[in-house]
């Protein structure tokens, strides 16, 4: 299990134009902020199978209860202790539009040795499957909520297949967007109360990608139910991000000699690697050391220019240069694609070392056709496109993408009909993302992390949210909210990054002990890592390289003398730009 360092004794030191936050790490030096009471453990002595007569919840069917023995599940190389697995469904019904069966499927895992806490595990993608409720986040995680003794719920968010065709049912749209959480939360707490003789002392919510979107919604719509929110790569404006992805495909297709059936012909892996090297040449040393990582991604956007820092091809493309049309296309996408009247659809994306990682290639070239087409056509379009028998077999993603008018797609995310009474931007997004006053006022906390090389949800979109949150709180958002950009990391994990970290432990300590984290230690997943090897790591890196993840706006900055493979050689500093 990877630990984190507390450095709450804030000593501001002027050092080379930086404000450096340092302090002692022993417990006596910890500065405590306001906190909620600490959860109290409890032990379940009853056999899991003996619970069947006890569990009763409104509009809920319990399908099965079974014992899961210690070691049957693992997290990294750690055995998860014995627990009860409860499977069931809520609000079974037949869809009014498509005549298909719907229900909110779930599993709830209840430890025999319970720590008194509950975690709602929000899942990614289109949901549609009940994933193992282990509450694990971070690349190749070595720990998770279930391992730590939480009761954990996971659900399919109201439909049993990860296909966009569920969106023909108006209620399934709303369950996917936000209402499944409202139904599952009280049910889970009721069951927990029946099993342990008390409800959870503290409740947490966590997820990445679409799960991060769910978490942002929980922090706004359902903050009265949760004390701590852990958000990864929040697609909290998912409909617009998906439309922007399709618009980006249009831009790539406009590059001369591009094959629409193989969009990487617009900007090949070799060319991307050339650009990545150019970005590193301009930005690697901004944090004080050349280590194949860019800690100060904001400074990099000023330091690097695709137009002047990458060679322009004089004749044929050879991978070492870009043509002017290529440069213009890449710049349009990274500045943020626009509608025909020049309004930005979603958000800009930062230039980062990970422009050539596999995550970028998938999200920019494959996903517009294979994922975003169906989501935009059916879930985020109101009404959904007409589709024979409501079957995905009759949908052609490529035809939809290449025939789409981007202006229409943008307009449709805000549209409604008599049948579909909430627009995509209503049911998919937090009502007012920067208003987290309920969470703040109850003493709750939120921690958000986002990969700088994420190619589908932009870290700059999350940065803009945090800035708005800070303004809403008169410059004091940091009292209850933190945002951690993760250098080089792709979408939720991977990339040229230290992507293995535990943010749940510091979140709990902040909520229940008032110990505000000043950094979180992250590790590279090199050879032999029990959470799985990250194949994109440079061979020059130590297999166990560590770095501090720093709360925005601070940046991990080299101390000028230490081992560059160790987080101990870096401090979190606010650059003086």
C-alpha cells in the first residue's frame, strides 16, 4: 500500500521565485482543520447466508447472499478479508418506449470486520454492468475501500448492457444520469443498518471518468448523504466532451490524404513522438530537472508552440516534421474545437509528453466512431436518433459521425421533448458545478485528480471548474476541496506517469481527523509491480520511481540535489509566473 505525506505545517519560503510549502512530517506537527467524527468499527458475527430473512428494502429484490472467503479477491498482492456479497435489483419495470425490461442492478459487499464506513463505487463508461465492488481507484491500485474494511456498493446505473440503446427509455436516461444514486444510496444504508445494527458513521463516494461525473453529481445533488467525495478524471460535461470528440475527428479528416477509416493517417504515431520530444525539449526542465516528466503543465502551454517548435515539412512527410495543414489541425483540436460561429464546444487540451501514448491514439482516433457516435446519437441527442427495433445492430457509427453537423449536435444536448423532458446537459451534469456549499457547510471534503495527458476529458476543464469553485468560495475552496493534476497520466491511468496512488486514505483522514493532505505520493508501475506493469514507462526510469502529486496550483519542483527517482527530492511549490 502506498502512503501519502502530510505537510500541513505551512512554512512559506521564498526560493527562486517560488513559494514552497514545507513542514515536519511527524504527527505532532500536523495542523488540524475542522473535521467530522471518526467512524467506529463493528463486527458481523452472523453467517452471511443467515441474513436473507433480515434484509428488506423498498422496491428492492435481493437475489442472493453469499460468503466470500478471505483471499478469494485480491487487491494487488493483498488478500481481501472475508465478507458477505449481496446481489439484487431495484425498481424493475418495462420500458414505455422500447418495451424492454429495466432495473437497477447492484452488488453490496459487507466486511465481517467493518470499519463503520460506506463507499459508493461509481463506474465508468456507459455503466450497464455491475462491476466488482472493491472500491479500488488509481492505476494498478494496491488498495481499495473493501480491502480497508468499507462496505461497498457497485451498480449498473439502471440498465444491464453497456450499450447506448438504453437511452430510448426516458427513465433509464435519468437513472444513468443521476437518479440511480438517489435510489441506491438509502437502500444500501438501510441494508447496512439491518446487517450491523447501525448505519454507516461516514459515507464516501468515488469514481473515475463517467464515475468521476457521478461523483461530481453526488457532491452537488446528494452532498447531504456523503461526507467525502473522491473524483477521478471527471467527465462532468460528458455530452459536450463527446461532441467535441466527434468534431475532432472531423478536423483530423480534413488533413490532406487522411483515410477516414484510419484516422491516425492524419497524425501518425511517429509524428506524435516527434511532437512529444519537442514538447519535452521545451518543458521538461521547467520544474528544475530533466526527467521525462512535465510537472508544470501550465507553463508548458506558454513555452511550447506547435507552429514554431516542430519542423515544417518541406516536401514529403517523413515522421520528423509536420505539414502546415497538420499543424493547423492539431492546433485547432488542442485549442478546443468550435462551432461554425467560433464558440468553443468543450475545452482546450494541454500539450503534454503523453501526446503519443496509446490512450491518446484510442480516444482521438477510435472512440469518435466506436464510442462517442452511439452515445451522442442516442443518449445526448434529444430525441434519440430513429433506430429500427432499438437495436445497436442497425446503427452505423461511422455514417453518423461523418454525416453529423457539429452545430446541431451541440444544440441537441440542451433540447427536450414531451417524452424526454430533461436535456442531456440537465440529467448528465451537476446542476451548478461550482456550488458545493452543502458539502462544505456540513464539513465534507472533495479530492479530485486528473491526468494531464487525458485525451477525452481535459485537465483544463477540471482546472476551470476548480477556479470557479475557488471564486465561489471567495478564494477559500482549499478549505474543503483539492485538485491534483497527474503529470503524464492518460485517462484515469497509464501513460508516462506515476499513476499508482491512494487518495482514499488521505480523504478519510481529512474528513474524520481534519488532516489536510499537502501532497500524495504516487509510484510508477515498473517491472514486478503487484498492481500490474505500465508498459508505457520509459526504460530509463527506475521501476519504482515516485513523485509527489501536488494540490493545484502547486507544482512538484526538484530540490536541486536529491535522487531524481525519489519523491523526497521534490517539493510542492507555487510557481511565480
